[in-house]
């Protein structure tokens, strides 16, 4: 018997949280660093553009439309890319 009265017996473990993958917009190398940008459609909440550097989240921003997200991502790419 568990000391925790709120945990039911034989309860399956809680699944680990997994990041929702998105549509890969582009990726490129700058020196030894790998940058990638993906878009994630959040339905009525808009579209999220996410930049990663070496698989680590660098910046994310939400937009009302996919077109605005792509426009911003391309602008950011020009600022980062060599």
C-alpha cells in the first residue's frame, strides 16, 4: 500500500511530454552551428514560428497567419545566415 492516498493502485506511468513537431520551413549551417526553422499550426490560436540552434530552442513567436510567420522567419534568417 502506498503512503499517498490519492494514487490508485496499478496506475500506468504518465507518458513523457513530447514536443509537437511542425512543418520544416528551412535549415542552414553557420560555421559549426545548425539553424532550423519550423512552423507549428495552433489552429484558432495562430501559427508559431520556432528557430532552433543545434537542436535547442532559440526563439519562438506566434502570428495570426502562416504568411506573416513565413515573412518574419525569412527576415530572421537573413539576419542570422552568413
